[in-house]
C-alpha cells in the first residue's frame, strides 16, 4: 500500500468525491491536507457570490484530512493567502511515497515542493491553466513564468492535465509527453445522473413550480456567479437579439447588436432565460431586463448543490459565455450530466474537450453577442434531444472513476 498525501487549498465540493473514491482503493493510504479553513466554522463568506455559503452536501465524510495552521494575515486563494509552515514537518514525519499538489499559486505549495524534492518524495502536480488563456497574457509575464515554471516542472515526477488546453499549457512550458497524465476534470456524475433520472418524470411540474411556465417553451439556463468573468450580460443581450430576430423587429438604433437604444414594442416571446446564481452584476442585469422590457427572464439567486438539479432538469440548453479566468467550467459537466446541449465561449477551458461543434452544442467567439444569439437560435431550430444525447455520451469519459483510475496507475509506478 502506497502512502499518498494530497495538498489542496480548502474543502471544495467538486474535489471531495474524488478523495472519497481514492480512499476506497486498497492500494492507497490517502491523507488530505487543507491549507485554509474557508467554509468551516463560520469562515464562509464568498465575496463573489456576495453571501455566506454553506454547502448542503457533506465535505468531510469518507476520507482522512487535516487542516494545517495558516499564518497568513489575509487567508485566501492568493499566493500569500496560505502560509502553512507545518507542511515541512508533516512531510518529514509522514514520508509519503508520493505527494499530489493541487496548483502552484500559493506559498505553502512551494514549501511543499522544496521539502518533497529534498526528501526524495515523488511529486505529482495538478493544475488547471489552459493555454488559450495563457497566450492572452503580456509577453513579459509569460517570460517570467517560463523562468519560474520550467525548472519546477522539470523536477515534478508527473504532471496531471485535466483536458486538451491544459495539456498544451504544460507542453508550452517545456513538459515532455512522457511526463503528462490525463486526469479528466469531473463532477459527481453518478449523483447528478441519478438525480436527473428521478426528476425527469416531474419536469412539467418543476417548470411551473420554479418558473411559472405552463407550456413547453424552451428554457435557456445559466449557472454561476454573476460577475464580470462569467459575462452574464453577454447572454442577456444575446437573448434580447434572439427575441428581436424572432419577431422581425427593428434592431436598436439600426445597429446589429442589442447594445442600447429603444426598439418597437415586442410581443411576449416564446422562450425563457434563467440565471441561477448571485453576484455584483445581478442588479445591473435586472435593470437591463426591465428597461428593455425583456419578458420571461428569471433570476433564481444562489442555489445549493441539492437544489441545482431541479434547474438543470427544467432547462433545454445551457450557456457559459465566460472570459479569461474560467479555467475549465465544471457547470458545463453538470449540465451535460442532464443531457443538455451547451453553448460556450471559445476561451472557456473545457471548450475543446466537451463541446463538439454542431453535435452537442456550439462554440462562439468571446464577447460576440451576435454569434451567441445565432448559436441559441440554431439550438432552438435543431434537434435538441439529439444534441443532448451526445452531451450525455461525451461526459461519460469525464468521471471520478476515470480520474481515480489514472491517478492510481501512476502512484503504483
């Protein structure tokens, strides 16, 4: 049995099922060390959501864990937000066969790197950075990162990539193919798919209960924080263009985008748009919808893990128009577990892996509201059931079972 230590920032609802699954492996003696107690003991105010977050699924069942004392004056996910000197003594005491570190953007992670290297412990590194976003950065910043990351990556035993763009990122920084291992980024497929199956029969009732919809009009869904990185306004404006196009109405001020101005009164449209989430842009979005008389736009607010499945169930398509910073987009995984067609921007990290153009969804240029509206229109006209089945098929390969199997294969080397 191999002793493995995982170092990660804080308890994250997307990681916990993986820890539990790895713990069940007879070949592995797993310990998880957290560097920050976010979400524990009242320390759970999420600034981007603008509210206190308490996940309604268990975060600590089924695996062994420890919180390292954090000496940071301002604990956070930033580099100096996690300063855990005890990681050095823990590694010296435990002497694991392997150390799996999630990311490199914290002081503690670098303490762990240097300690493990000095003790001869195999280091596995998992990050999320996609190359398509990396190349948007200034050349001077990339030059500094190459100076820092290339030596680090050369010392790491194996680098775990979550998808195509992440693999290209590592290759860009000089990592050879033989050091790269695919560990697909996943959500709890089993849980979501089981809930999806149980909710299908009540879809009609749920649509009326949650949204007041009594007919079969298509529902367009967004799930996430209402912040600039997620670009929810792009979707709202694309929805506006969709309505204008469907009614044959005059575009605002004769323009080709819904950027402002007044247009003729429209009939009530036969679509609905649902925003699930909260954040600093919510009031701006609500104001825009009201001032532009956009019908059937719903703001559901923050929904917890056990509530989200109801919204995926009542939806007909899912949209994530995010910009830089959306290193993957796990809500796309969730939507696909419910057999939904998807539309994402070309900068979202999962775009190459999960979106097959014209098969299970569409990819649109970042910030192009017209193209986003066109993509929505195409999904409304096409066989959404066929697209959804393809989504469900694709997401089978992005599971915790596949992830744990690939981690286990390299731990046993």
